[in-house]
C-alpha cells in the first residue's frame, strides 16, 4: 500500500523519474519505459487471427499471458535497466476488453509488489493523448482519437479532457475491421492497414450512407449497408474491392474531419492532434491536413510506433500522473471496461 504524500514528496523534486507502462486493452500487448520524456524501450506483440475473423477476449488474453514476461524482459533489456531503476509501475485500467485488461493488470500489480514500487492505473485514451503531445510537441490541440474501440473529439478544459463529439454506436476502427472480415482482407499486420493499401488502388467512388449528428457520428448504418451490398456489387462487377475500400475510407474520414473542424471552431483552436491506431492512416492525415491548411491551423500526427497501442504511452501518462503526486492504492487497482476520458482529473496540466 502506497501513500500519495510519501511518493509525491520524493519524486516531485527528483531530477529523473523512470516509469514502466503495461498496455494490453485489445489485441496488442506492449511494455514501454519512459524517463523524463525519453522513450527508452517500447516492445510489443500483436495477436493476429485468420482473415474473416475477429479476436475473442479469451483468446486474446491467452496470447497476452503467453508473451508478457518475454516482452517485459525485452523492455528492461532494451532500456538497459534493472527493476531497481524503475520508480513507478503504470498499467492500463481501461477502457478495453475485460479478459486482456485483467491479464495485464495482474502482472503489473504483481511486478509492483515484487519490486516494491508504487502502482498507477492509467486511462487508455489519455495514454494516447499524452504520448501524442510528447512526440509532436503539440501545445493545446483539439484531439481526434480514433481506434478500434474509440472515436472521440477531445479538448482540454478546466482539468479535464472534455469530449466534444463521439461515435454514438461503433468506433471507426471497428467499422473498418468488420468490413475487412466481409471481404476476407488479411488481419496481418492489421485490417485497417490493408484496407488503406487497397484504397490507394481504388478509382471509383461508391456512394455510402453519411451520418453526422451535430458533433457526433454514427458508423453502424454505413457498416450495415456495405455488409449487405458488398458481395452483390462485387459479383455484378459494379465495383472492385479496391473501390469499396476507397469509398469507405473517404466517407468515414470526411465525417471525422467535419466534426473535428466543428470542435476547433467551438474551442477557437489552431491545432489538431490525431491519436489512436486509425490515426496512422496517411489518407486521414492528408484530409485533416487540407482542412487545417484552409483554417491556417497546424496538424500533428505520429506514425505506427506511437499511434498503435503501446506500453510507452501508458508509461508517459503514468509519468505525468506520478509527478503530479498520484498513485493507485492496491485495493483500488481494478480494471474497468468502460472508463471514459472525461472521468479523469488532469492534475498535471494548468
């Protein structure tokens, strides 16, 4: 059991703070180490299923259990550190899939007790945001957070990351993944990446449902439509699989650009930061860049090393929280599958 005062006093004045982060909320297991804004290591593994199949929570957790100690050893070896060098152990509290979250949390809790280190439960979404801010040096951006499980437009205000718009049903990454299953696109390295590559060869735009409701978006209608029509359109020669990938990307990303621009106007923001696994998509970055250029704003984005779920992002958010005096008591170190971004008090920003 750790008291806030004990560790806050020591580490708020410590010149070098090292935090290890455990991430495993979905099909990626990652462990990263951060030392005062420097990424010392960030290995990860991905659970990949055959084409046409998604990943089940129990199977994903089994994968994570099989490799997590190997990834932990890699993280320490790459950083050139020993357990004694670590100041704090951070883990993903949520949101995410229950079984994988529990697997990683159990290991993080055990490691913290074995090493005699304080523990910190981190919001996965805030991990993405803080990693993006660290890597890009964005000051106070409007954030588009897009991944397999989340789609949100976020801005910081009064010690919270406020959600200005979000999906009202499924996430954009989930929409892409489920479309990939329909036409049997490979999951290696990820369905979204393979859709992006196929979309580059598409030449015909197929009109699809477009649903923006104020600041929110809906992707279930476009998914239902394309699931019902894809095989009919492909078998009749109406379009190619590449055309469908192109059309789906263009429609989804236009919706995301629209609500991001609306949030920027509301907040008076001149910066956009894209985070989350779908944020790696170069076409999304290109479309957002055009909008930003028209507004005289700046776009910030990262590549697959930091967009895709990774341990370093949990370590970075944990570093910020730990330096501001936060720790998680052992009896409070549970996980939650539904942990909203705006539930967290942001004590490390003005």
